[in-house]
C-alpha cells in the first residue's frame, strides 16, 4: 500500500508542520517507508506553501508524483492548483472556513472541516493545522491516532503549555474525520 498526500495552503497556516508531524509519526513508530518533500513560495508567511508526504509499505521510488491519493487544501488558490492532481476516487480535505469554491469533480470524496473557525473558537488560530491533521488521521486511519499524538507531544515537549490546546485541537479533528467516514 502506498499513500501519496499533498498538503497546500498559505505560508503561516502550518502546512509544513502538518506534513512533518505525519511523516515523523509514521517514520518513528511504524515499519512503513516515508518521504517528506516541502515546497515554499517566494515568501513564507502569506506566500504559498505545500508539501508532499508519501507513506508506503515498499521503498519510495520518488517523493513527488503527478497523482495524489489525498489532498488537503487550506485555501482557494491551493484548491485550484492541486485539485487536478487528485486521482479519481481520491479524497479531498478542505478548510471550509476559507475555501468556498464549488468542487467541480464528482469522482472524488470531499471531507470539509471549518478548521480556521474552530481554531479561532479555541482561542488560537495556530492550531488549525493540528485540527486538520486530526481530521485527516480520523478519516483515513493511515497512522494510528495515538502514534500521531505521541509525535506532536514529543515535538512540543519544550512548549508544554501548548500541549492541552493542541490535544484538544487534535481530538476535535479526529472527531470530525471519523464522523465523515
């Protein structure tokens, strides 16, 4: 089994962090092969950012493909740019707080989550990526949620005061993802 994921949005939305958390969790706690490939726009905060994560039972031959199994879009420009790469039958994860465009494909599954709105309700816009990671993991079960949370917990260990908020954000995302399966 191989899963090709593209995560795309504006710089500052935590796109790279989301991809790194998923790749690290998979690499550190499973026997799967993982590749993480970041791509930044000209600016970081406010510019475009996207990354690719490949999770495979076999060796990963190339980190970037033209066809994605899953696509997470955090903004409208990313939807327009990357939707053509999503394979027929693939799953599109949308930050529905920002992305309001009609999806002009009926050959993909669509999972919507208002992650920006939810993050603001939780008091910190910076956890929108952790919510979306929870949505993705809850829906796909590509990696066990406890493994992903363990990685987040480890990566944020020096910022222990952020752990309760991030745990609540991840759990909220898991709930949304599982409810849309």
